[in-house]
C-alpha cells in the first residue's frame, strides 16, 4: 500500500472546489468544516481552505495545511472515491495538534458513515 499524495489526489481547480461546495453535504466542529462529494474515481481527492481570518501569518496557515495533508495521506485508502474540501475554522499549533487531528478524523468518520448509510 503506497502512502503518496500525488497531484491526482489534490483538488486544484476552482471548478472542482465549486462543485464540492455546491452539493452542500458537510459536517463541522470547532476546528474544521469538511465538505464531501462523490467524484466517480477510484481514489479520494483533497482540497484545503485556510483563510487569513483563521491565521494571519502564512507559516501558521501552511502548518495547518501540512497537518491535514499528512493525515489525509495516511488515511486516503479508506476514504473511497470522494472529493473532500477541508476548511479550517480555528488555528492550532503543535501543542493542540493532536486534538485538532482527532477532531478531523472524527469528522471524516462521521461523513463516511453518513455516505454509507445513505447509499444502502
């Protein structure tokens, strides 16, 4: 099992992001809001939104994005053929990274359960 995060696993274009947002299926908590949409592919794709309102400094925004990407890279095989857009709601630093990533994992688990129950 390869744990790569290649270009094919990323949402890059505005149209890709817009199509996920337009479906309006999402879940959120204090740290993140996650939007989901089926993509018809055999793998999951990830898009990230971390605005300046969340963290003014670029290095803080990049840390948040790196942390989310790393979690996605390790867990992408269990996510199926969906597009995910993760929007950060609140900044986190190394001290509370574990709490934030646990919250992210809970959101993905909740979305996966919802998708499984609605498709059956």
